[in-house]
C-alpha cells in the first residue's frame, strides 16, 4: 500500500499540497510545512514589484469558514527569490504562485522563479488584467493569452488556478488546457462575501468584502473539480474546505490528483498534514486500496 503520488514529473511522498497564501510567505514556514507532512508547498501570490496589502483586519474566521481580503501583499519576486532558493536547498518541491497585471509581468515573475529553482509555476489569474480591466480568470480568451505568454518563457510545468466565481468553469479549464497549461488548481476563494459587526454597524473586514474559504466552500470545490475532470485531460490539484482525510479522499474521487490544504491550517495547526496522511493510509488499508492513484476520479462512472 502506498500513498506516494506523481504529479507532473514530481515524485511526492503523499498527495497533500500546502495551498497558496496560507504559510508560504518565507523559507522557514515553507520548510516547516514540508517537515510537518506537506509533499509540495505553494508560495503566496508573488508579483514583479512589491505590493502592500489591505489594512487589518484582513482575515476573519466565522462558524463555517474564513473570509480574507489580504490584498495579495508580497515583497516582489527579486526579494522572494532568496526564500525560494533556501527552500529548494532542502530539496523541497515548490510551486510558485504568480500574479501580474499583464501576461508579460506574470511571465517575467515565472522566469525569475524558474531561475530561483521552483519546480512548477501556478498562475493566479484572479487579479484584474490592467489592460482589459477584468480578471483573466473569467475570460477564456484572455486566460489563453496569459498561459501562452508564460509557457513561452519557462521550461518547467505551468498550472492555472481557477476561480469558482465564473459562469462555466469547464469552459475556462478547457481554454487553459488548449493554450498549453500542464495542470489546473481548483478552486480559489468563493465570493466576495461580507459579514457585519452589529455592535459597530460596520463590515468586519476593513476592505469590507473578502474571499470565502474553509468547510463552507467544500461542496463547491468538489463540484468544480468533478466538472473539470470531465472536461480536460491535464491533472488537477483540488482545494477548498478540506479539513480531514475523508475530505481529501473525496476530492481525489472527484478527480484531483493532489489535495490542497489552506484554511484547515488555521482551524487546526500545521500538524494537519501528518494527521490527514496517517488517516488516509488507515482508510486505504481498510478499503483494500493499494495505491493513492486508484482514488483519482473514482466517483466518475
Ligand atoms: C488567508 C488566505 C490567503 C490566501 N492567499 C492566496 C494567495 O496569495 N494566492 C492564491 O492563489 N490563493 C490564496 N488563497 C486561497 C487558497 O489558496 C485556497 O485556494 C482557498 O482558500 C480554498 O482552500 P481552503 O478552503 O483549503 O482554504 C488564500 C486563502 C486564505 C484563507
């Protein structure tokens, strides 16, 4: 029985990924996530120049999830490249999540990331394209142009992180595949949402609205991954609301090759990776499942 996984040429100790923005802000946190059981770590979204985020509070927890409006704050790729190098020195597989206002900007970040040693580029197309004033994530044509621009600049695999806040995620996934994407990550946060503090009569987040994550969005994430699996042949990282081994197995049965963990690190702690892998192994033994790959797409007839 093995929980080892293969994703775009990477031999991984298990199918669990640290999702973007949760802990991947420095080499020390990425190394900690790996040593705590994550097989692959994703960085926070990184841009070409430093970006300051929104004012606090930027993240709040409510009964069924988290809401965040971090604002994609990051130190820029030139500074962040040092953190990537320190993480790669420990032989830890790294996915660099990139943002940019134009395809060229994202391609430049990707190229610098490749030089710093990352294994995979993950495009975050949810930020607005400054030229067209709408996110690449909701327009198949713009997304295709973005993927092609980045693919031209790097030799390592390029995957695309999809937003659930679109009319038909299958159309967007197909456009990414057609443009040459090597894989898909689904999903980014749902929303935007809003919560109001009734004492102060004001929205809780300083930015007023934020993206929703955690258990509340799990059924949306599972449906998106299920639909994407039926639409494309490239592998999928399924993320959204996973907090235990059963959730990770469910996501793989929907069609994910790997399961991403984000908000659960907030709910529990970094030990969640080890707990989920151990519980998955137990489940596999009990259910005569010899290889984690048997789970991928098992819910499709
Ligand atoms: C505090 C916070 C920060 C995030 N930052 C990023 C980010 O920088 N880039 C990105 O692509 N996704 C970001 N995400 C989205 C997560 O990577 C993930 O797609 C989403 O939260 C759903 O997974 P979860 O329910 O396991 O958290 C962030 C999520 C949270 C909660």
